[in-house]
C-alpha cells in the first residue's frame, strides 16, 4: 500500500533571531579574514622558493642545473 505524504512548513519568528544571525555573520567574516591572512602569509613564505610549481615540464625544456 502506498502512502501519500503531505509536507507542511511554516516560518517561525524567534525574538533572538536577528542577534543569532548577526553573531553567525560576524563569525563567518572573522573566519574568512583569518583564512585570507593565513593564505597570504603562506604565499609570502613561498615567494622565493626555488621549487617549480609543476613537475610536468614539456619534453623540449632544458633542465635548470
């Protein structure tokens, strides 16, 4: 026997919803700023690195010895 399901949804307003949204938004902004700073510092550390960005060089490329 097949059942027929009905889905009901409603929007519920919470008194502290705006505060919770603001907190979550601020948290995400801080997290993204930390990620950006961390990535930037890693790029600065690797800026003068002698390693190549790729190990697959074209067949006619001369080795850098």
